[in-house]
């Protein structure tokens, strides 16, 4: 096995999946804090936007991993 033929790892999908994980954690924290009543001033459409953003990032991250 020679190291000269090895390709560097593709960091694009990895970074995208890290962003997905951060968005998922932020969405979960906001939903829990809104449920407890601490962030009750946040409208429902903001929660939906966060959830849809997280789902979209997850789908795009998964599809980009399939390409590699």
C-alpha cells in the first residue's frame, strides 16, 4: 500500500453534517425552553423554520455522503 495514491478526505460533507448536528441541538433546546415557558415569546413559525432547516440540512448532508 502506497500513501502517494491515497486521496485526502472530503471535508465538505463532514462540515455539513456538523452544521446539521448543531442546528438539531439548537432546535431541540429552543423547543424545550419554549415548552417550559422561558422562550414563550418565540412565535410558532420560528420553531417550524428551525425544524425544516434542520431536516433539510440532514437530507442534504446524507445525500452528499452518498455521492462520495
